[in-house]
């Protein structure tokens, strides 16, 4: 699928030459510099006018067959596929992303408040914000400049939405939640629902602990579809700057997530746990409550982390083990069944030797 | 609970006789053919006028006590419970389902566009489609004949909804997503949110890879509540014909799911992975990215599949093992603790034998 | 963060003295009884006028440094931090929760039906219910006295919402679902979507089993954000009184959950399984279909329960093991790799002994 600027961005479709793009990226190029670029695509589906990117050198042979007009390649790339203009970059993927932003802009609705939306008279909406149809914005809520609310978004009273932040359809922002700037929240995510806290009374009933705290989402965070981030009981659940959260993730009350953290889909972090900066969680990970996960820890998909981890830890499994220990253990596990049988045989042989030795 | 046709379907409630139903199903019957059937129920709660179904022969004795008027039974069923008309079928469950469709039709709202909905002037809505209250349909979106949108559905620009497809409340269909015919999508599902892709810059910040691709859902797919299917980065995420997806499932960007696949609840498939036809995933399964899962592979609940699987593979565990190997390993696991102790004891006995032997 | 009554409850902010509060709680106190309390907070962030609670005696030293005016402490607490009024309770956490309810009331919208909402003429709405903007209420649905629907809630035909029940934005209540009194359902939860049931026809296609049953949610249940509870095929999926369900939980069709059960986030219960009273599920647990989980069973986070459990069972792991067995097995697992190597060495030594013995 080739993405053309005229089709997607819909704003003054322009062309750029391959040499013009190379200059823009600050990169050298080889081959025909005057070829016009109008879009981008994957190696196998690209056509004339498309820019492609070679990230993985094992795919280099696909450059020979691509229909694209130009390719971003590693700086030391030595092949010269015929008829293809090459742009050389120290970080081809990053240069490609920069180039793509010339052709592709994510869908944005027009500025202004749709007349169907219901806005509290005490809410503040910046004049250049965009509020789609059927949005509800509660008392004293604030929507800052350039913020975008797609249709059917619910913003409860006292919530604050930062500048340039984008909320997709069916997002719920609960009372008093504070969202920073340039945050993107995908459809159906729920920020600030009550934390899950009860204590049992003498008859075994669960009495709700009031969830009176809040949530703070800092700048440049992205939050996936149908993810839920609960409000704290007394303080605030915090997601720090630049952290990226995938779909269907659960962040419990009073959790604190550091900067530039990655949380892959369907992961869960239990109450009051703290993640440092640049922590990485694979998909379907679970982390116990009240744990402290050090900066840069890497947690393999599907792990169950049962206690705190030092900075830089690499773990896997449930309960988690250091990752090399886990790999060795699980490589060994299928041999356990035979080992048990062999052990019993060996024991008999030892017994026979003992019997023999005692006779001697 | 007995479901009566007059209550649910609300469209000209009619009766059918047991013999009439047997004819309709192309099945022989025994017992009173003239008994009138007006609904269906489970064996234990059925009353007069109800049809029941015996799928599991171990429940045959319940037929004696059922209050039902007729039962669909296996073709070779030999008992004759008194007062119960029996309809004999080679596939009783399938025949029962056909019969039930005479009594029960899922809830459908009236044809036409509710006046509160906000429809772009460039969207195309088929005249016999049904669009409920507070739906939002974006520029150049298409809603085909017989499609049903329950209230509060969000269809972004350029999306296409096929004929007879049903979208329940709070579904989000993102820009450019293409949905086939006779697809059912349950409440809160999100189709086409951005894939989760970033590359790190030199300062460790996560730079977003534009998610400019799309999603294609083919005909006869069913998608569960709050499931999320992400758009591809460049190409298209694809769900092929007849595949059934349960609730809270995560399908990442660029994934391709084959025909007639079953994905049980809370499963996740990571980016660019390909599933063949008739693959079966139990609940809470996770599959690694860039893997190739062969046709007909069966993946046990809660498995973590860490690499590609051949057609017909049967696996379980995390990391996955062939299922019999996994069963033997996990039957053995509780014996490991004692084995370690016994091994040390045996080692000592061998040492003693060695000491004795060296003295000799 | 200190929560002040004037800020949150917004209803006649009043003060209470520490001695007045102690009387209200039926607890003795020490220190200055006349100090005025205006809110509550955590130990570390409290300021003048705040009430705090000491649940964990290991945090007792923090009482010396807190800025709070009063603290609820265990009945046998012996320290007397200067300037702090102490209220003595046999159950400090429960007393604190009672006190907090004087200062903090969860956000509630005004009584009445918002004029934008679309209500079927055959629906019954109690005069003192609250129905927010853009709610849709279907034919013959019932909303009882004191019930609260936040904006953008979808209630399908024939559904019943009990007195004082609260539905947050983007909740879907499907056709015929019955919800009891004082239930809270957080944003995006879906109650009564179709259960996931198919049978294969002779060509391997999945034919849908009609999901014609219902869902009953009893009184005092709480359901987390984006959780899904499916309707039964023929009977009813049931959640009994006082049960608390966290976010992103999946309850399949025909499941029956007992009283005062706790289901932590991202857990899943497969079809037709029955949970007794006071069962506890940690996060990300999965339970197989058609199982019977006895009263008071405790299931550790991330477990995969593969068959029925007796009352009071305590299990962990996938497949589940009795919890102590599981702990011993997983403490032993990292030693398996070395054990396999050592075993082979020992076998050789036994062979040598045997060779020697046969020579003798």
C-alpha cells in the first residue's frame, strides 16, 4: 500500500525531489536526484514516486525488485540497484520517519467546537482547540490550545487537557485528571477510574476505600486503545514524560511510571508499584504491587514479576528469574520427565553395588 | 430461562409443530408430531412448548425430567422419554441452532438514520442501513446496504462498512478501515488505532513510526467486546473470512490472521505475525512478533509462543513446548524439589562406595 | 495531596472537631480534641486540618513528621507524637474510611434527564434518577430511583438498572441485562455482549450458537473499566451480591460468580465455570471452562486453573499447583540445569564402580 500525500494529508499536496529530500535530511545521495517523490511504501508494494527504507540488510536484495523511486539506506551501503536513487543515513529508520512526515500527517478534525457538544459554562476551551460531535466537557474542565477531541469523548469535571493533546473517540477522562502536552490517547482508553481497593469488615464484606486521588499524565505520552489507568486513593497515579503505553494495559492506583518507559500490550502494573526511567515491559507482563523496578529494567513478555528489581535487571518467567537462568531452566524442563525415570534406575544400580560391597 | 419467539423476535410470533420442525430440518422424528413448539431452553429450565437439545450423551437422564415438549437428539439415540417428541439428527447441535433461528432473532434496530446522528455530507449511507442515535460518520465513509450501527458508534473518514455488518454501541472504526459483509463487532471494540511502533533517538526518547497503513476485516468475521485491532505501519492488518475473535483480544499492526481462526479471550498477537487458516488460540495466549503459525495449529490457553510453528502443531506453556512434552514436564515439576534432595543423598552413597572401592 | 471537603464534595463544606469525629466513630481519643478537621491525606503529604491513618505500624515514625492535625491509630498504640490528636480504633482503616465519607463524596451529576438524551417512550425512568447527555435508553428499559447514568451511556432495550446504581461514561448495557442496586460500573465496561460460542460445520466453518440468554448483576457489585461480562447462551450469567471486579476482566457466558468475590485486573473466567463465595483471584488469572471453584479458594496472580478446586484451595502456576508445592517447585527450577549435568557425571561414576565391581 502506497501512502500518497494528496490522499492522506489533504493539505496542499506538493512534491519533493530526491535530492531536495536528501538535503532536507542532511544526507548524501547517489543516482538520479531529480526524480519526484510523492509518497512512501513498503519495499514490496512500492511504485513510482514512492520512497522506501532499507532497515534490515538481509532484505537488500528486495531493493533490486522494488518499484520505488528512491530508498533511504545505511551510510555504508555499497550496492547500486539500477534506476533507484539512494539516500545514505547513519540512522536510516529515523531519516525515513522524518521524510514520511513530509508526506503523511495523521488525520486531524477541523478547529472549533462542534455545535452538538455539551460544554459546561464553567469549562475553558482554548479558541484553537478542536472538539468533535457529542463530546461532553464537565464543570471547570480545561482544554488547552491545539488540543483535539474526536467525537464522543467524555471529559469529567475539573480535568485538564494539555496543548496539542489528542483524545480519540470514546476516551473517558475522569474528574480532576491532568493530561500534559502532545499526549495521544487512543479510542476507548479510560484515565482515572476508581482504583481497586477494599477492606473486609467483620462479616467478610468488601468495604470500598474511597479513591479520592488523581492521575497525572506528563507530556509526550502515548496511550493505546482500551487501556485503563486508575486514580490513586489519596495521592496521584503518575505517568512521566515520553512514556509509551500499548493497548489493553492496566495501570493500578498509586503507580508511578518513569520517563521513556515502554509498556507493551495487555501488561498490568499492580497498586503502588514504581517503575524507573526507560523500563521495558513485553506484552502480557504482570508486576506485583508495592514493588520498585529500577531504571532500564527489561521484563520479558508474559513474565510475572513478584518483587522489586534493581536497575538494568533482565528477567523472564513467572515467578521471574534472571533471563539467562530462566532460559537454561526452561531448556532443561522437558528433560525432567526422563531424568526422574533415569534417577530411579541409577538408584537401583547403586543399591545393587551397595549390596555387593556389603557382601564383600 | 426459556426464550419465546414472541418475546425476543417481536416479528409475527408463529408456532411450529414438532413434525413441521423435523421436516424443516430434514430429520426423522418419533413421538407426538403435532405438539406445538414456541421457544427453546436448556434441559433443566425448559417448559411446555420448548425445544431442547441433547449434545452430551452423559446428560441423557436429564431428558426424563425435562419439562420440554421436544428434543433434538443424536441419530442413534435409543431411549424414548415419555411425553417427549424426539428429532433425530446426525449433528444435533447444528440442527438445534437451525431450529433456534426460527424462534430467536438477535435484536436489530429499525432501518433508517436517527436524526441525532452526525453524518458527513460526503459519506454514503445505503438507504436500508440502520444508523442509531449519536453516531458519527466521517468524510467519504461508506455504510452499505443492511448494515446496522447501534447508537454511539464512531466511524472515522474513509472507512467502509460492508453489507449486513453490525456495529454495537461504542465501537470505533478508525480512518480508512475496511470491514466486509456480515461482520459483527461487539461493544467498545476499536479497529484501526495506531500500531505500537517507535525507534529510539540518540537520547533514548521514543520517536513514533507513523502508522499510515490500514486494516481489512473480511466477510463473516465476529469481533468481541473491547477487542483492539491496530492499523499497519505501511501495509494492512488483515483478518480473513470467517474468523471469530473473543473479547479483550489484541491484534497488533501488520498481523495477518487466516480464515476460520478462533482467538479466545484476552489473547494477543504481536506485530507482523501471520496465522494460517483454522488456527485455534485458547484464552490469554500471547504470540511473539514476526512469527509464522501454520494452518490448523492449536495453542493451549495461557501459552507464550516464542517462535514460528508448523501446520498442525499443538503447543502449550511459556515458552511453548509440544503439548505432550509440556504435560509430562509439568507433571514432573512438583517432584523436582524432592529429586534434588534425593540426588544429593545418592551422590554421598556413591562417594562412600568409591571410597570403599579405592580402599579395596 | 490533601482532599478537602470544600473542593470535592462541593456540598455545604463543614468542619468537624477531632473529638466530634472520635465520638462519631465511637472511639476514644488523646490530645487536643478541639482541633478542626477539614480533609484527609496520606502521612507524607498531609497538612493542617488533615486527618491521616496509621494502618501499618512500621510507618509509626512517620507520624512524628506528618503535618496532619489528627490520626486514626490502632487501639493499643502507645506513642504520643507531639501536636497530633490521636483517635484509637480496633480497625483503624475501617474507621478512617468512615471518617473520610464525611469529607469526600464521589462526583455525582444533578438529578434529571439531560435534554440531549434519547429515551424510548416505552422506557421507565424514575423521577429522581440522573441521566447525562447523549445517553440512549432502549424500549422497555427501566432506570430505578437514584440511579446515575453519566453521559454517553448506552442501555439497550429491556435492560433494568437498579436503584442507586451508577453507570459511568461509555458503559454498554445490552438487551435484557438486569443490574441490581448500589452497583457501580466504571467507564467502557460491556455487560451482556454475546458469549463466544460456535460449532464447526462439515466444511470447518464456525456456525454461531445463538446467545439468547441474559446477565444478572446482583446488589453492591462493583465492575472496573473496560471489563466485559458476556450474556449466556440459554440461561443467565450471574454475578452475586457484593462481588468486586477490577478493570479489563473477562467473564464468559454462563459463568456464575458467588458473593463477595474479588477478581483482580485482567483475569478471565471461561464459559460455564462456577465460582463460590469469597473466592479471590489475583491479576491475570485464567480459569478453564466448566470448572467448579469452591468457596474461599485463593488463586495467585497469573495462575492458569485447569480444573475444579475444593473450598479453601490455595493455588498458583500454570497449570495450577497447590501453592506450597508451586513455591518449592519454582525455587528448585533454576537448579535443574546443573542437576542434569551432575546427574550425567554421577552416572559415569556409577558405571566405573560397576565396571570395577564386575572385575573383582
